[in-house]
């Protein structure tokens, strides 16, 4: 029994040496020892071989195997050899392993007799061109608003302000996805705020849900009519849950070390290395909520700093497996804050909503390089064979998501209609009829009237980037207040499309001839005119045309009309 135990301990020590050596020269985010650590070890392995379509092997014509002998290394069969890492091996076992390695290398066209000391023998195919396209496109992403149902006209008008933002980057093997959303809703006896944020990472088909934050709070007319909650999940595990039922000023600041990995078997030329692959680093957040009668405020500010790591080994004494490079998976700082207050006045018709929102995000992702290697120590020389796992300079964005402050009248006594009649976005062909490989999927039209948001998605049935209607694509009834005679109106159009192998791309259409992309108008309801991107009058059809294209397509445009009443086309003559 003691012998069995001794053998197990010896094997464990050998394996530990291999695994520890795998992290030499491999940098990771600094980990504090004074904060909680969350570890997730998946059990289902990722097994890749050289026949995989995602792996490119640099093979040469095979070489006829010529075995080494003892004389070549000037050793004897029974001699005890000390390798450069301190491990010992007999001359017989040394020669056996060296010839086994040589024969495997010969099948790939390489030899230990070659002069090169460091050789890239394999790499994962990284679609750099697609990454470059993503880097360009996603720089232009603006937050969108989900589709909003139309409410019947009434004296008191509920307020609805909402924005969502998502940034998916990478491919199936290496990807990150960060997103956030904020919604403020004002009613006659209640105001509420809903905010969320998340960050996920994908490595070689495995997905890590790094962080998810949810807050939902509502404030009524008195202390007994408040309710809400805040929840935080780290790697799928709920770490914070707070409930609110009365006046509250809640704040929380937390930080975690994370270690997430899965088993992996990966080829380095003719060798298979095995171990674990994943990410390590830290993440945390600032979180807050305030509830008072008819006032609510919520903010979420998560941050992430994680990098890739691996611990690998292989079944040779004369060879070791390791990892090199430095791959930053995700560094992200997000800040979202929203507050809403219903301010009651006398007379009640002068009551208003005070709204304030702010969102910004700073991100860098998928930046650096990572490779696995097999290093062979054969006394008269050393060879290092590398398999490049990833190499690219990454994504980097500093994005102002939104910032809005306004006093919005709660009671409405007027109305206008906005008709969207035609949209021209990204089309399959360029200005000179060159094929752009673009297929349009849908358009999301977002209309902001003061602090009120209207949004609707329209499928592009022909996939050609053109939408038009004899009457209108969309007619929106806009309640207004004579208390506030000047109303800002903003029209944003986001197109969802595919281009070649990239299936889920978005573009904010350029509809203005200045630095803005949106149509921005200031409506004066006293004289029925507007100024801004275009100058015009109510009941006058206008077309806004931008001056920028993404891929050489014709300039984007939108045709719309602000009208004093809903217009109907006459029925066709029988």
C-alpha cells in the first residue's frame, strides 16, 4: 500500500512540474489576495485535432525516418542523464523518446537535425478581415430602444425613456459580448427605473457569463408604496440580492477574483498537449439605488479585467509543454445612471417629470497573442515547436452611450402626427453597381420627442435596403403640451444586415450632412415650423440625405412629414 501511495505522489509531483512550467512568461491581470475568489472548473473537455477546419498546419513533404543512436549523443544505454530542467532519465529511455519524437516530426517534414531552433508548426485560423470589419462597424453603434406600444391620447401622458446597447465582438472561438440598458417610466402615481448590465466571454466554444447586474425599482406617492430589487451574478452565481420596500439610499461596492477554465487537448504539430484553458482576473462593481416619494434613481458601474491562461503538459521527459504570449480577453468599465422625479404643481396641469440619464463605456478586448509550445531538450540542442492560438491587436472603444436631462410636461393638450414614408439604407450594390455582398434584414426606427421614446422594427422583405409606402411606413401620434412650445425631435434609423460571412451587423444610417447621423429638429408648435437638420413647416414632406457611406453604397436617406392630422389615401376607384 505504501508503494502505491509513493507512486501516486511521485506522478502528482511530475505532473505539477509540467503544469507549472506551462505558465512561464505568461502575464495575467494582477490578482489581489484580499478579495473573494470564485472558481469555476468545467468538466466537459474541448478536444481539437490537426484535421479541424479551424487549424492550419504548416506541413512539409515527409522525411524518411533515420533513427539516432547512442554514439550520436555520446551516451550509453545504462547512463543516467540529467536534463536541463533537472529531471533524470536513463540513456535507454532518452534514446527511445528522442527517436519517437523524431519519427513524428519526420511525418510532418521536420527533424531534430534541422538548424532552426524555433518553428511555428500550427495556428488557429483567425478571421482578421472579419475582425477589421467588426472594428469599423461597431465603432458606429448607438443604443437602440425596444418597440414601444402606442398609448391612447389622454390628458396625463405617461413618460417612457429607454435605451439598450450591445457590443458583440469576435468569432466562435474568441468572443466577448457586453451590454446594458436603462428604462425610466413615469406614471400618474408612480415612477420607476430599470437598469441592467452584463459581460460574457467565449473561448473555443465555451461560454463564461462573467457578470450580470439587474436593478428594478419603483417609487409611489408615499413610503409604503415603494418596491424594488438589485441582483448581481458572478460566473452564474448570485452574489448580491437586495429588496427595497420603503425610502432607501442603497450603495454597494464589491470586487472578486475569478478563475474559469475547462479541460483541453490540443495539437502542436504531431504532439498532443493536454491540461486546462480559461481566464483569470478580477471584476467588480459599484451599485446604488435611491427611493423617495415619486423619485427614483439607480446606477450600475461594473468593471472587468480578465486574461487568458493555460496549464498544459505532455507525456515525455525529454520534452515539455508550455504557454507563451499575453492575451487580454476583456477590459471594460461601464457607467449607467438614471433618475426620474414626478414634480407635482398647482395647478396640477403644470406638473412635470424631471429626467436625467447618463451612460458611457470604455472597452478593450481580444488584444495580444497566445501560443502553446513543445520544447525538446536533446542534449546537443533544443527545439521549440509553436502552435499559435491567437494573434491580433484587438478592439478598443471609448463610447458615450447617452446623456440626457430634461423637464417634460406631464399633461398634454395638443398632438401632431409624424409619418415615416421612405428609408434608403445600405443596399446590395454600390454607387457604381459593384456587388457589396450585403443583404438587408430590418430597420429599427427610433423617434425621441423630448424625453418620450417611440421605437418600431420593420422587416426588409426584399433584402435590398429600401423601404417605402404609398402612404407611410409608420405613423406616430405625438402628444404635446402648450406649456412647452419648443420640442426637440430626433429620428434615428438602425439597419440590421449581413455581409458575406458576417451575419449580424448593424449600422446607424447617416441622415445628416454634419457630424450627426440622426435627423434632429426643433419644433415650434406656436408657428408650426421646425429647424435643425432640415428647416420646414408642418404638413410639408421632407427628405433628409446624409453624406457618408460605410461600404461605398449610395448615401442614406429618409422621407418624413410632420402633420397636424392623420391623413388617409382615398380608396381606389372601382
